[in-house]
């Protein structure tokens, strides 16, 4: 099949990706989109990195996922920006200081990214999650995949300084020709906040994550290590953020478990739990929570290796994800695909993803969340129904469909440009 265009896939968003415990949802979503593009025979794929990170570090990450053959050292600029950084990490003494100075100078002199293709094909520049000024030649179609507009829709739910890269879109929406979002909810937010015509924004739904371990493990041994038994716990997976609503979820879970008179635990899995511990300490001091209840019903696990995570998932009663705002909500889709009953929020994109396969609750109401927890603990029939509906609904979402949407819109744009 003849290539339709050359796709330059920018890994600018791969912050901290060399450390496995730092790989969050945006990393896995970007990686899976990239892997899906790599499977296509109708485009010429090149992977670039417009950041000032070490070129060699990016190459090692791609090697881990058998994608290094697509890495394209597209200009001398990338070498100038990354080689001093590489030398800084691999020299000592005065030489180290020399390369550190050179690295600092290079990053101040070389500003922005100039996109050039490597063939006569039309070029499509594609970036996800983070954005920066770029210049392109006339054949280039500039595409941005925007996860959400959190800092502008719910600014009170994020820490200051987060998501500053979205300013590039807010202040210069014409920087990109085509925008993609992961939900109709995110599309509406992007159009309203950045004043972009909806005809320039297209929904390309994500697929489920593919992080499962291939290692064969003994379920009993893994569960015993964490002090767990099959069907004796629910779980939530997310790094700590205010909008993830952990405090209400924890308070509601304790309430629901007490009503059901069940000896069960809620596992909180993810990074940043020092902040959560401090928040829970304050709730205990205020009298809203009791320390003995936290000890009995809540288990903060932090980072869990994928081989252990597989065991925890398949032996859980349900997953709880009652976020106050999401652009998509990958944990919900992941759980449905794996046949895990889902308790989730009735706001933002989450009803769009879960459909009738999730038990919806008001994330701002502790009482409503507690009612959902109680119903799931009490009714095996409800859990089985949600499990079956979730498996069916998850089939509607795939990475192939996601990249199909991107390729179709880019091709349509190129054809329109030729006509004009």
C-alpha cells in the first residue's frame, strides 16, 4: 500500500518516562497511539522529540517497546540540544561543568522546532498532551491531541503551575491545523475555552491500556504479600490530585462498608500518597474520619508493579473512580475491558466512556458515593451485570479506531488543500 503521508510523531510529552514509576496515563496513552501508528502500512512513521531531553534517553525508552527503528534524528539541532546533556551525565570534574555550560548555552540559542520531512510525501506533525511553538514548511499539517482543558474548566482542582503548556493553544490556537480530543466533553471544553471552531476539532477515542505483565505469578502468594484475600477489597488507581476526589471516596467507602457490615478494604494505588496521607491526617484531626476506620478499611499501596497489579485487578470486587473531572478516564475503560465492575462519576467525560456499564454517582456527594459502594458490596448480581456490560462496551474503544480517525481527518485535510 502506498504511503499517504509522513507522520512526525513528537514525544515532547514523555517527561520522566525513563523512570517506570513515573509513567502515568498520558504516557501510556501516547505510547499506545504510537504503537498503533507503527502497525499501519499506509503512513511513513518517524518519531521525533522536540524537547531538550537526551536523544539517547528517548532511544532507550523506545527500545524497551521495540519502536527505536522509528526514531528520526531529523536535524543537527536535535544533536546540539541533546549531546551536551548526554555528556553531562557521563563525565566528571571540569569536563562535566564544561558540558553543562554548553548545554545551557545551546538551549538558549536554539529556540523552537523546525519541522521538515525526509521524503517527497506530505508531512503531518502530531503531538500529544504538551505543546510548544513550531515552524513548518507549506506541506505540513499540524495536529495536536488535547487530553483535556482542566486548568481552565476546573482551575480550583489543580495545583498552580500545572498544565502551563496549554497556554500555547489558548494564546495561539492557529498554531495547529487540526485538533483531536478523547471525548465529546473535552471537545466542547476546548472549543469554548480556546475559541476554536468545532469543525477543526475531532474526537478520536482512546483504547484501553496494554500494561499487563506476561509473567506467570501465583495469585495467593501475591495477595498474601499485601494482606489481601480474593473478593475482600475494591481499588482505585491514580496519582494523587485534588480532582481525583480521594478524600470523599475514602469517607464514602468506610460508610458503605459499615452499612454492609463487610470486612473489606479500599486499596489506593498510585504516586503522590504523602499528600493524601497529610490530607487524611487533617480529616482525622477535624473528626470527619477515625484513625481506627482508616486502619481497618483503607490500604495505601503507592506504586504497584504490573505483575502484582494484574493479580489485584482480577481478584477485586470492583474499581472505584469517582473523579471530579476527566478528559477521558482510562482507568474506567481498562477496568471494563478486564471485566471489573466500575463505580464512577456522572460528570465530564466519564458517562460518555462508561455508558450503561458503570454505576454512576455524584462525585460531590459523599452520601451518593457511599450508596454506590453499599450496593456493589451487597449485590453480586449487580457486580456480574456491570462486569458483562463492561466487557461488551469496552469493545467499542480501540487504538486502531483512534489512529483511523486521525489518518482519515489528516487525509481529508490534505485533499482539501490540494483542491484549493
